[in-house]
């Protein structure tokens, strides 16, 4: 099978996967015995019973579940993704989701870049200096990374890099938010850093970058630990292979042996991990976004959970599932380029 | 490598380096310098962080307290409250008012007041604004499925022909040109001349002035409002006829001003809305330079003090982050949940001395202040299954089980040790300070007190002599009476039954209290009688939905007065078609009759009789134990000590920043 055939096949399969997910999620959200009543987010404490029934009728929540599902599916396909409750100003669900999504993309990209930029070299150094001080330091960092709760690490970062530095009158990072200069540049992509660059506004871009550092580092710290460990293990295994010994015996420089021959093969599990990590982040990092008031989909979906907004949660789950399926596909395709032995 | 007693010098150097770093960090963290002048003082900006977000910012649509905070600074009303006596109503945009007859009020308007868009405030603006409220009659921002009948419109519609209101008539209105004309033909606002209006109501009431203080009665600039709505609605060019605009606007709360990303300048208030970000929920207000200042300039800082230039409402969901921002001087004020009060206030001083004293340098905790709301446990009758069939198990139809539940908690203890003493224990539903004076009567007391022995006796009696037929208060969902034998309140270890307390997620204090009650009651009845009590935690909206459908045994309820008047308590709380009685399915004819009498006494201006009826209704409700009344809320505010001239309005529970300024504490 050619690669493009494989991709088409996977994309077709994806439709069925998403349909299955939507069915399960719809049932869990609307039909499960302890599920949240879909009318919940529209209700406030001063509504009369008649007004509440009116809301139910208007939105079709009084119909049997299977009819609701088909109505919902039809509406989704027609681009009507329903509306959110009053907590999100009763705006269309897709408008709410996609107004927050760029923030999550920016945070995910930044966290992934940091993960790779720090985790990869640490893993390599750790393998090359096996059981020496750099290895021990690297392993401590990795261990700290994946054993530290994200919300706690976020608070520690805020405490040190915002609170104490600001108290001492030193340059410090903002505690939260995505930008301190809202409205200075017009929204093009919805990603503050990118919008600043596109608008050519250096001040805005730097301010947006400053806001990005702490949440991105907080997020990357966890995955950095995992990546370091995976790269270290992969490198150690590869470095013991015969073809590495052969490469060295041919007189190749250590740099060429490590980066051209060893690293490429050791990277396959690392690519899988990074790809999945990135995909998961695109679904929103609820706690980190909450702590740093980062206006991404993670924070908004957390609010939707507490409000019982099944309209939003359905869309959120479907889009997140699609992202993960697509990320899986991209990772699988990348294998072909990393390891020519892999065929589909 | 050289070694000292087996330890390499590298290791020793490394250990010393680590110790130095640790000591340095410890010193850095534990010895911060004294706080300096916060940045917001230099910028003359007020930053308020909270975990709340706005819902609707159009004054004629909103009924949400957090929205009022913004709206009050931007839009003003004909009458409002005196600063030193913040429940006393005084003329505001009006220069004076006179009641000509029981249904007619004449307002002389102030001259030389400008809207933020530069247009003059006059009688036409009053006519336009108050009719716009009646004609919008909707809340939802959803243009496809507008929800008709809004709390905001309802406030004033109750004074007029209720058949023209979706909420009050129970009939969805046509919202066409004929309906618009019918609303206008009520002649609610009559323009006498450019600066005089007469307001005609159809039901005489002493509530008229309190109702006119609400944000829903805010006066807006006709030209900017119409221009904004036309652009937002894509309605083309306005033909200059107000009726044309009203026909477009009829029945829809989806206006240009709910989520004004590019701000608005439609009010006469001290600040205009500079921007609203629907993604970050940040709201920025800017000082209106030509602000008239309020009566006798009471809404401006003292002479020589500079008004705060910018107000920012920032959504910050994490309390820990808010607290850091306050301590670091990047936030002027923050929202502090009740459970976190001792993160900002001295616990001992509050519990022992009743004083809220800040434990943070440069921060003042203001309060506590009474507010007009009450929390209670609703005991429901006529509980139905989701398919609307009547349940045979009706625990709270039985007075003994209501009383047993009420006796299972020491509310005084709960208020001190669970609620951190942040409320005032309630005797009945009416909070202190309710108008007219005398409405609050602490002599009408609850009939229960903490007594587990009594609870055990009551449960035992209910077990031995279970309720087996409907009481006079019970009827089917469609209103027909329930014949004997349908109700079966028997329970035993072989036939166990549950009683559920519903509570909304996040309401930590209430959850703890319910858990204590359930623990106490289960200790009495679980194994011995097979009667089990449990707490069910659901989102707030879910709780209200289930309550409105009569599907739960009980829930925690709260009423915040829409305006300060006793009628706004008696009707929703005690009338069988009122909000809570309708949810709880209580139907006491005696209370219905008294509600009618109260309205009549109010119409006639007979305050003495109104107060007598109020006492009688509260007494009956307490005796029947229709609610287990808990407490009246209080408010407190955590603000930078640099902020001076601080005050708040208890009726709407918001602090007002128009007259505030910064000064060294």
C-alpha cells in the first residue's frame, strides 16, 4: 500500500471513529442516568418552572434521546453546533470553542518546543555521560518533572518568578493571562505572540511572550521528564548496537556517530511521545490554564463541566478526539521518514 | 583526585555550593522588602480580579449581580440611593419626583447632563429607555432561539398590563408591530416637555420607586443605542422612527450591548465601557470626562482628589493567583470566597471579636455588610418521577421528617465553625433592613432547634406510624387531588428508603452542613429503621432544573432581593405560583390569600396592614416548616489600603468606585 492510500484509508476510518465517539459521548452527556440535564446551563435561580420548560422546548431537550442525537448530528454537520449557556454569554458553541482554541495552540506549541529543546539534549547528555554527574543531574530533573503536580509547579513558578521578583523590584514575569496589552493589535490568528509578530509590534510580541513563559514551562516540565527518560533509554540501547561500533571503527567522528546514526533511530519512541503530548495539550491543559488564567479551551471546558454544559462538552470532546486521531496519523507517517524499514 | 577522609573535594565543593544556593533562596523568600507603592496607583488604574464573569451587559437585558457592577458605573437611573443611608431612595437623574395620584408619578429631569456619546439627557431618552426594556422582553443572546420573558423586563411589566408580558401572562407574545404598538399604547412614559415625564403604572404599589432604582431602568442614549443595534443586527439604515427600531428589537435580548467588544458610550455614568473581551472576559472602563457627578457631586471624589481613570475587571479563576496579585500590588481588589476568608483576615480577631482585620500589609478587608438575601433548605412535597408520575415515597410531606431534619444540625455552630461566621442567622425569610421599616421581625422565630433526641423520637414515630395517605396539600402534577393509598411513606430495614439533600457543586459550606446533617440522621435511622439520608452534589443549574420539575426531596435555595421591598419576598417565596412554592409544590391556600391581601394593602399604601400580613405569613411558614431557614448573607470586600472613599450599596451588593481615589495608607 502506498503512503497516500494509507493516509486516505486512515482518514476514512477516522469518520467512523468520530461517529462512534460521538455516540458514546452523546449518551454519556445526555442519556446516562446521572447525566447532566442539557437544559442546566440555561437555568438560573429566579426562573419559574414555566420559563424553564419553555427553554427545554425551544432547544428540543424535551424530545426522546435518539431523536435528540440525530438532531444534534444533523446540526453539527450543518455547522450549527448549538449554543452555550449563559455562563458563556449564550454564544454559539463553535464560536466559543474556536475563540479559545488559538490560545491553546500557542501554549501547546510553546510547551512542545520547550519540551524538545530541553528534554532532547538532556536525554542525549544523560546517555552519553551514563552514570556520571550530568546523568545524575539529568535524571533528577526528569524525575522531578514527571512526579511534580502541574498545578503545584505552576504556583511555585508564580511565587518565584512573579511574586518574589516583583517584591524585590526586579524584572519579573506576569502571574497570569495571555497578554497585558489587549486591543493594541488586532486579532488575526488569535494567538497573541503570532498576532504581535504579524502586526510588527515588538512591544506587544515581547509582552505576549512574557505571559507565555510560565504556563509553557509549567506544562513542559512534565513531558520534559518523560522525553528525557525515553531519549536516554533509546540512546543507550542504540549505542550498544553493532552498527554503531562499526561506524566508530570506520573512523567517523563521534559527532557524526551520535547525531547521524544513533539519534535518528533513538528518536522513534520520542516522536511518538512528543506527538501524543502535543495532541493532548491541544485538548487543553485544564489545571495549568486555570492557574495561569490562560484563556484556552482547557480552562473554558473546565467551566463547562461545572456548568454542566453538554453542548459545549460534546463539541469539545469531538474536536479533541479528532485532534488525537489526526496526531496519531501524523506520527505514524513520520515513522516512515525516520525509519525507512517501516512500510504500510 | 584529592580526597578528605574518603570524600572527593569536588563533592565537598558541590555540597557547599548547594548549601549557599539554598541559603540564598531561603533568605530571598523569607526576607522580602516592605511593599512599595503599587503600580496601579501610579497608573491611576483600578484592577479588580475575581472568579466571576459577566453574562449580559445590556442594562435592559441583564439580571445578574456581577453585570450590575459594570452597569452601575456606566448607566444611571432616575432615582437611586443616598450614599450615607444607602437604602434611602433619592432623585438621581431626576431633579425631583412627585406622586400625582396612586398610578402617576411626575419626574422633573436634571438639565445639562450629557450621555457619554455627547448627546443630551432629556425626556425622550427616558421614554425610549423604559420602553426599550419592555419591548426587549428577552434574555438569550441566541438569535435563532430567543428566550422570551426576562427578569429585567418582568420587574417593570408587573406594574403594567401583564397580558403583554411572556413571563407574567404565561403566553408567548407575538412580538410584532401590533404588540409593540400595544406596549407603547400603555403610555408608561408620557413626555410632558423636554425635561418632564409622567410615568403611568396600572397597579398602584409602594414598590414603584425601589423598582425604578434597578439597572433595568437605566437610561440610555437613544441615538447610540439605535445605531449600535442597527449595525449589530444588520438592519440597514434607521428611518428615524422609534417604532421601526422597537419592532426590530421586540422580543429579543440579542443586542449590541451584551458583549460589547468595542465598548459602548450609551449611559450618563461616571465610566464608559472601553472594551470587553469575550475570550478573556476582561472589561475595561474609562472615566467619562464630562460626568455630571451625581446629586451634589456625591458620586465624585472629594475636591482636590483625582478620580480613578481606568477600571479593569479581570477574570482570574484561581484564588491563589488572585491573592498573589493582591499581595504583589498588581490587583487593587480581589474576590475572596467565604472558605478562603482567613487567607486575608485574622481568624482569631474575627471569631472572637467580630472584626475583620487584614493580615496582609497594604490591604484592608471592609465589612461585613448585610445584604438582602436568604438561604434555606427547601422541603418539597408532591415529588414526581422524571416521567411526571407521582412518587409514593413523599418524605417531606410528613411534618415529622421535616422537623427531624431541621433538628439535626446546630446552625449557630455551623455558622461559626463551617461558615466562618460570615452570615446572620435567620429567624424567618425576611432579612434585616428590608423595606418598609418593620418588615424584618426577629420575634417571628423558627420552631426548630438542634436536638438529636427529638429527631430520633420523630423518626421513630414516622417509622411506627408512617404517612399512608396524601395530606390536603398534595396533588398530582396536573393539579388533581391524590386519593388515599397513593402515598406510602413506610420504611424499615427490610424496606429501606432514601431521603436526598441536593446541593450545588462548589457550595462547600452547604455541602459540609448537609454532610453533617446526613451523618447525624443516618446515625439515628440508617440501621435501626432503614431510613437513609444522603447528599447529592450537582451543578447549580441542574439543581434548579430538578427542583423546578419537582423531582427532588429537598435542595438548598437562596433568594436575592431584586429590589429592597418586602413584596419581593412574599410573592416568590409564599405564593403557590411564585418561584419557590411552584418549584417545591407547596400550595397553602391561606398563604395564597394572604399574598393577595398583601398586594392589596401595598396598593392602598396601608403599610401597617402589609406588615401584619408579612408577620402572619412568616409565622405560618415557620409553623408549617415549609423551609428550614438558615441565614442571611453578608458581604465583605478585600481592597488595597491605598483605595480611599470606599463605599458599597447593600441593595445590589456592589461597591462603587466612582468617588474613589488613591492615597498613601
